[in-house]
């Protein structure tokens, strides 16, 4: 992994990493929550195989990127445009996993002329529109605590940070992983996958929970546009055994958008789908 920083016109530093084929077609990867640029390492081998230059940026306040007070989802495209211009990239693919999904949608809404494709894997939904009915119980609890006791969420994230440093075959981390479906547990049992997922969470919290909470607040707020207005084609991939973000959210989202392709994988989960089907996902993005 090659880490870099770039100073935006605002004066803030933006951190990013590059994986895959350095001479390949550019693809900006938007990481999940809570995670960071290091999550892009999971795309490295497939990026090399398919000739993709994977560029994964830390969102503001995460990892190497400076915090941006009052950040909203609409603030992302100008940052992405500056980074692309800095790297001399005019057109590019975008790929988002989980919490990176809304950033794909916002990019497709505001700068479609620069896109080669837009893909979302197990993406986070617009909760203010679709509600909390299908949300994982742990996330629902965190949302309630965020509203009722704002400081408690920071404590929970710190606890999660400590738990994630443990061994996956020992309590309490073993109990946490036990909440996942069988496909996810199987994929995370692979040391090379688990180490990247864990590193992403730890890097997200490296500067403390403030930015991670600010990142989460964006999912709970109005996104500033109607998803049904997105005219650029979106490729959706979601596993029906996803216990983190229920696939029915993506089904409902795709149902109100004019140009989508959808892939529902019966026995895949939140982590297993992007890892197991990454070749197929990238092939579709590239039109192979």
C-alpha cells in the first residue's frame, strides 16, 4: 500500500492510498463505516488482475485526512474532483462498499460526466427516507444512543476499538463475530481479510471517535437530493444474508431509481459478497 496526502484548496489535508495496477484505469474506492483508506487493500489483487488503479481516500477526519466541521454528503464531490485533478485523472470508475455507497450516489448525481461506471456493494441506504425497519439491531441501538445520549456512542466506539484488537477465536471478539452470518464468518476467518477489516476500523479511530461519529451522522441526515433523480446507471450488489445492512434496503432503493442493475446473492453477507464476488463486480464495471 502506498499512502499519500494532498492539500485541498480549503487548506485541509486529504489522505489516500493506491492499490491495484499503478498504470491501470482509475477507480476511486469509497470505504465503509467505520473504516479508512486501508480497506482498499482488499481490492489490490483484483485491481492488478483487471488493470484498475484503485485509489482509496480517507474521508475528512478519518486516518490521514483533516477533520471538516459540519460536513455534509454534498461536500464530497468537490473533494473528489480536486483529488482527481491533482492526480491528472479526467474520467474514472467509482466503487463503494457499505458506508461508501451514499458517496457513490452523490458522485453519480453531481458529476456523471466524469464517470466510467458506478457500483455499490452492500450499500448504506437513505434512512430518513426508507426508515429503520430493516436495520441491524446493534446499529439501531447505536442510533438511539446517538440521539438520546450523544456521548455514549464515543464510549461504545472506544470499546469496539479495544475489542477489535483481540483474537477472533477468543471472547469478546468471538462473540461479536458470532452475530454475523455463516458466509461472513467464513470470509473473516481468512487472516488476510480479517487483518484488513480490523486495520480499517483502527485507522478510522486513530484520531479518536469524533470524526467516525460525524461520518455516521451523515447517514442519519437528509442527503440533499432525491435518489430517484439520479440518471446515471448504478450497479447494485447485495447479499441476502447481510445482517449489517439488509438487502431489502437496496431493493427498495433500486426500485425508485431509473437506471440500475441489481444482483442479489442468496447466501452471501456483508463481508463475503465483496470479497467472494469482486472479480464479477469489477468485470461488470468494466463492461467485460
